[in-house]
């Protein structure tokens, strides 16, 4: 059962997104709202997880670095917001196993294929973590591309500034056992790259 904290954060994020960032979602109807699913989005800023979350009508889960749980005030609340902590100082398989279990149980999670926030606003190479989750679950993956979050809150900034932000949603990608032939890290990397290519192909409407 999703906590009241989650829905409070969800509605507050929606309000602030509209007021501060003129936030809009293009092709939101493409998001898979039932059953296990992965939302795969490029990573521009700290704003990305909550903005990905409000694109959905249902509650979703988030991977976030473990150090965020040490933040004053917000730190203890993060687990109630469906945050799955990740130790970025080592290959944290426990976090990936948690996400795999959640997705297999019919939940939805957002994953950033690049792994970390961009330093210059440009797309980064995909990492194999997303591919591993895909291989272990074979759930639909919804490619999403966020525009404007880097300008609003780039890496290294202390506070965000008002700037229009848009999320463009692509058609879901469906994988099969045939995509897993060979197995191992190379396959995981190729799966992640396939998703990243679909993200890169998304553009702002004219």
C-alpha cells in the first residue's frame, strides 16, 4: 500500500511543477499504467525523479543514491516516497534485486539508463544496469525524454530556477526471450543502448 507521504509528495510536485516550470507531458497516454513496467528517462537534474513520477497516474518506485537518506528532514521521508537506496560507491546488486522483485510483482519503476546526471545537458552513454532489469523481468519499457530540467537545475546548482520543462513519452518497447540470446553483460549493455536510442529519438513537438 502506498503511503500518504507519497501522494502528498505527488500532489505537491504536480503543483510546483506547474507553477515553477510550466510542466507538461507530451503523449502521456503511452505510459503503461497497469502491471510491471519500467519508465526509462534521460537524467538531467535532481528534478527528474519527481517529474517522472507525476507523469504517471499510479505510484512508482525510484532508485536514488544512498547518501540522500542522510539529508536532514527529507532523508528519513525518502523511503516513504518509494525510494530504493543505491550505494554508488560499489556495484549495488541488492538495489537492482529489489527493483527486479518490485517490477515482477506488477509495480512500476523509473530508471535512468545513463546512471548519473549529465554534466553538460547532453545525453550520456547507457549503462548496463537497465539492461539487467529488462533481462530479468521482460516487462514493457517506456522511453521518456525530459527537456529543460538541466536549464532549471543543472548539476552543481544549489537551487532550481524557473524554466519550462517538458517530458516527451515514446511508444513502449516490448522485449522477448529472443533479445536475451547469449546472456551476460554484453546483452545487458545492448538492451540499455536500444532503449537509449529510443530516448534520443524523442524530440520536442514544434
